[in-house]
């Protein structure tokens, strides 16, 4: 691994947590205002990529809830699950339902998108970073 | 190369699969004994397209079903013996069952589109079965030829059926037949009939499409016996006979059928004399028989309907066993060349017995159902006024049929055994029982024609409603028959004796082969491949920039075409929105990023410059009421730069080369820049016009855009 | 359409086309990105942008405010952005792989997938 600046090494983790917080905020905000799972997922990917580039892939993997592929699978599973809720009520698949207190199956769907983007793209980035380390 | 004496290789022989056609056969006989014909079933499928699962079983369909399931049962038994050592036999049985079901569908379908579906399904399964031994190139070519010829005809038939359906205003076959006479004056009728007949002629191997059937003999013999003699090739005959009551009065129909039928019958009979391969001889004679059937359908008399039905029945009952005999000989000796086959009766007595009995029927001699059928045909022909030429032709055709029967049933079995005795042996019971059983069935109908009476008369009445009270038994008049067929039999005997000499003489025909339809087919196919290769060479040259230039030029000329053929106009204003400063900043970012991307020389800088274009459009989105887009674009551009940065090492570190500005690229870029952005402006005017209309026609007070959420 | 916007889009499209027609594989991919952004803008601009108000239904309301932006092109462009992003991710790796395989970065010489023909009819055989 090529040597990196100490400043970057030290600030990587705090930066990651800040980006993750922003990602979550965007994700939750998406319910009523601009934002949502895809953008939040991209922000989380940016954070994870930062970690992977500065501290290495193992460090980035440790701070992710699941390995990329399982994460993406859970995401897709959640999205499908959210669609089934409507189907169980006799409505077409992916018809979304709202409860009174601002919770909804849409939220679940967005969370699924969040995980799917986070998982799929970090898998992609890690593979690239890994190949980049060994590039000629 | 013989297999039959070896112990069977592992795995099932699938003998039990014969239960599938047999149970269908039992179901059919049970149904016939309990319920009066016709049976009908209609389940709507896509009513708006005139497509419904409409089935109708009348006498003719019932006869076809009896052949498909009855012969089918024995073919399955035969196949289980014939393929006992074939490791891939499971595949063949699957396709064979699929084929049988498709046949059942095709002869019971009443809906035109449904008929087409089943029809093509039989073509596809035939393709898979002919190409079952796919290693030899000839087998692949033969299966492709069978597919292209019959599918091409099927496609034409679909066009004809749709035309017929539109003219008659109904999508059922029975409805078309009922409406037949009223269609006579429609100017579209000849086109529709030619198209339908193309389908029937290709399927039943009528001239000039007769060449695919002998080539299809590369199929395993059970397939040849089932598809290419007893059932599938009769599908064209089936359709023509079905439609005959509607169009029988048309001179056009009569001339087409009698003309093509006669030419096919004669030409195929001549070609049969040129063959040395037993299966190909039989295939040629099958084509000849199919020609006779087409000719009979074309005859205007009602008795011809009975003749078609009886001949079809008789033909299936003798041709399928003869194919099985040929398969047994092939299996036992490893050759089908009649020059090497002599005296096989000593080694294969049971096969010889089946061959002789089937040959009797084929020659139309007493002791066989073919005898009865031949008489009915003679009566039908006598009822109609035939051109003298056609009458002579039928004598020739019958004589050749007798000669072919002689070759297949007598010549190869009599005389001294030429092959070493230890090389030839009788085949297993699974391959002996089916031909014997079918032949005995045929004999039974000869001695007790009353057994076949109900089935055949019901069938004949379905396609010839004018048929009076007749009986097959009544037609059985030994004395008259003998005198009528005597002369034909004599000529046939001469042909048989002179087979080899005629074969030599017909070599002179070889020089005409390269002008025949088979050669034309080859040339067409080859030409198609050449054209494809030529145009691939010139369009897929492997140069990416060439692809992109072509794509862009095509896109631009399409846009130009659209612009010239509509009255849309450019709508450009200097108007500034309230937040003009933001738009100006966005446009500035956009232009600066683009300019930098085009001129910078380090990859990372070019990358970031392209990111600037993305940021510029994001800013624009932000100030145009699309914060979601803006957020997404920002996030995407950022992550893209991160991703690209991790790929960059793979592109190396050398700076990008300065590229000369090519004239073609410059012109295309300028044209695209102006053309595509102008397209946005055009669309705007059209879009505004539409939204205004929507607002006016919609409830006033509603927002101009459809609701979401 | 505002002329200034059209001018900016024209320049972006022209530059995108120039980059795409470049013989360098990296410039080609960047050109795809620029052309993609410009195309999104064309679609967006074609639907009369102007309103600053996002296409979000206010709490309690049942329909969009009359002056809200048109949500239809936004939906189209949003999809296009996401798909364009995925396409570029793929193209970047494909380009890198091909450049390394071919040992050079001239797109017209990267013909591993389409080798020159040797037979008048049959397609060329791919070498593994």
C-alpha cells in the first residue's frame, strides 16, 4: 500500500461517520421532501469508498453492516417485502400503505433501495480499488 | 454394424411411453362410441385478436386422430426397440410426444390462428426430429431445409388464413367453410387461396416443394414412419380437404389442385426410379401418393371425398409398416442400398412377412385394404371428367407404386443372400410387432370393410357433404376390380423387372438437377449467407468511431426528416426567469466544464471537467423546481469521479495525446449541437400546445399536470 | 426555450460528440458522460422549465400547486441519470480491461471482439 498523509488517515473515520449520518438524514428526509434511498445510498457509497481508498478495504468492510453482496440482497429483499404488504391487502403488488404516524411501506422500500445501492456499488468500488492496488 | 443382438445398454427403453398415444386412442374410441360428432369446445383467449381456443372434432378430424394415436402407439413401441442403444433417446421421445400433441391440436383446432400455431409446432418438432442425429452435416442441412420450406409455407398460410378470416368475418375454420360460396366474388380470394395453398403444398411436399421430404429421411426411421409418411405430411392434405367444400366450385381451385397433384404424383414417381436408397425410394413414393391425394381433392365429385379418406387411411396403414421394414433392414445390415440387399428373407423371415403384406396393400392387390382404396379411387375418377393426360398419368403413377412395392417387399428379400450370414439377423420383437400389427389391421379392414365403414364414411361426409349412401363393402367387387387394375399391374410388373435398366436410363436427367427447385433453394440460401456476410463486412468493420459516426448521422438525418415533415417551428425567446443569475451560473459551469474536458490533457483533469458539466446541470435542476434531480445528479457525479479515480491507474499515466480535429467529427459535432438542442425547442412548442389542450378540456382549476401520489 | 440555455446545451452536445468520436478510449467514455448530461438537459428543457416550486404536494393538500414544476420530465431524467451512471461505471471498467488486453488505447484498434474475417461467408472465430 502506498504511504498516505497522516491527516487523511486520521480524519477518515470521522468523515465516514459524518457522511453516513448525512446519508441517513437524506434517506429519512426523502419521505416528505427531496431526498430518498438512492441519493442516501450514493452518499453512503462515497463514505465507504473514502474509507476503502484511505484505510484499505478491510477497514471499510468492518464499518459496513454487511458485506456488499449480502447487503445488496437484503436491500432487494426489503424492497420486494414492502411491495408484498399491498398484495396481502388484496391490492396490486407494490401498492404502498401508510400508517397514521408517518410510517409507511414506502419507507421500507426506500430503505431497501438504500441498502441495494450501498451494497452493489461498494462491491464494485472495492473490486476496483483492489485491482487498482495491484495495477501495473 | 448391427446392434440388435447386443444386450441392451442401460436405462429405460421408454416402452411405457406408448401408453400415452394408446390412452388417447382409447379415449377417442370411447368418445366415438358414446357421443355423436361433432364435438366442440371454445374457450376465449384473446378475443380482440380473434384468437380463441376453439376445437372441433368431426368425422374427418376423428379419422386423423385415429391415425395419429393408433399409428402413434405402434411407432412408440417401434421406437423403443429401434433406439434401445441410442443414449440420447429420452430427448427423441420428448419431442415425439410433443409432436403428437401438436398434431392432435392441428387436426382438432377450429380457430384459424390456433391451427397456425399447432401447424408451426409440428414444423418445429419435425425440425428437431430430422436433425436428431445432428453430427453429419447432411442431417443438419436436411432438418434446416425441412424447417425453412415448411415454415416459409406456414407463414404464407398465416397470411392467407388472416385474409380468409377478414373476408368471411369469422375466425373459425367451420365458419369459413360455411361462408365459402359467398366469398367467390371477393377479389382478394385468389390471393388468399394461393397463400393457403402455399402452406399446404410445402407441408405435403407438393411440386415444386417436393425436394425436402426425401432429404428428411436422415431422421431416425420411427420418425420417418410417423411424421413423414403417416401423419405430418398429411396435414397439408387435411387442410385442403377441409377447405374443399367451400371452394370446390372454383375453377381456380380445381386447376391448382389437379394440376399440382398430377405433376407431383408423376414427377415423384419418376424420381423414385432414380433412387437406390430404400428409405428415399419410399419417401419419393410417399410424395407421389400425396400428389394423388391432392389430385383427388381437386376432383369435383362427392365420391372423391371418400376416395381421399380411404386412400389416406390405406396409405398410412401400408407406408408406416414399409418404413419400419426399411428401418429393420438398416438396423440389421447397416445399409439401405438396394444393390447390396438380396435374399434377406432367409435371415429376417418376420420382417419379410410384414414387407410382403404391406407391399400387397401398396400395390393395390387383393388381401389388403389398399385393394379396396384403389377401387374407390377408380370410381371417383370415373365419376369426374378428367383430361386424358391426367388419366394416363394415374396409370403411370400406380404402376410405379407397384414397382416400388415390389422393390421394398420382394426384391430385397428374395434371391441369394449376398451379405455374410453371420452379419444379418432378425431384429427384436419391439421392431417386428408394430409393422405386423399395422399390416394385419389393414387386412382386417379388407376382409371386413364394414369395420372401417363408420369411421371412413363419417370422415368423407365431413369433407364431401354431398356424398350419398355408399358402403365400402358394396364397392368390393372382385371381378370388376381385377379387370380394372390388371393392366396397371402388368405395367407395374414391367417396371419392377426393368428397375435397374430404367435407373440407368434416368441418369440422363441428372444434368437438369441444377435447374430444379432443390438447386434453387440451395442457391437462395447461399445467396442469403453471402449478402449477410457482405453487409456485415461493411457495417461491422470493428472500428468504433465508424459505428458512432454512422449512428449519429442516422439519428441526425431521422431528426431532419421529422423536421421537414411536420409543421413544428422553433420557439426561442430571450426571456429570463426570475432567478436568471442561477441559470447563468449553471450555463457557465456547463460550458466551462465542456471546454475544459475537450482541451485538458491529463485524465483526472478531464474527468473532473466532465463532472463540472454534471454539476452545471444539477444547479440548473435546482433552480427549475427539481431539487430531487439536483441532489441525485450531485451525488452521481461525485461518486462517478470517485469510481473513475479508482479505475484510472488501469489506463496508465501517460498524458492524453493531442488529437487533430477531423473534418467529419467537427461537422457531426456542430450538426449534433445545433440539431439536438433545437429538437428540445421543437418539443417544447409541441408540448405546450398539448398541455394547453389538456388544461382546457380537463376540469378548470386543476393543476396543469397530472396528479402524482 | 431560453436561447442562452439552448446555446449552453449546444456547446455541451458538440463537445460530447467530439469526445465520443475521439480515438482515445478514455476520452470516448468521458464523452459519453458529457453527452448523457446534455441529453438529460434537452429532455428537461423540452418540457418548459420555469417554476421554482418543486413537484411535491404540500401537507394537507390533495394536488400540486398550479405553479409547480412539471414532474413528468423529472421522472424521465431521474431514471436517465441513474441508468447513465450504471452505464458509465460499466464502460469505465470495460475500457480499462480492453485497453490493457489490447496493449493500447486507440478504440479503432481494440478489435478483440471483432477480429478480421478470413472466410467469405462464415463469421470470424474469436480467439480465447
